């Protein structure tokens, strides 16, 4: 376990030192009928990925949806 943590820590430090982009992280998943939507965060940007779910659980036809946030007046 400690080797894994050390490796992960070294990766984070090295990726930051060499200007790599932040990782994409799925923060939320929603599912309804035959669709799944994933909220993907990378640094300060967010996007939603929408996929079709087959009967066996396989994902297909994944598309990025546009996410527009507006301030309330």
C-alpha cells in the first residue's frame, strides 16, 4: 500500500513539475432507462458525457454534451 501511495505521489509531483494537464475525473453519474450521463471535471473545466446503455451493460454512442452555466439575474 505504501509503495502505491509513494508512486502516486511521485506521479502527481512530476506531472505538475513538467506542466502536464490535470487528470479527467468523473465526479457524478446519473442513469435513466437506457442512458448514462457522466460529469467529467478536468481542472476548472467541466463537461457532460452521455452514453447509451445496452442490455448487457455495455456503453456505446458516447457523446459530449455542451454545458452552459448562466448567472442568475
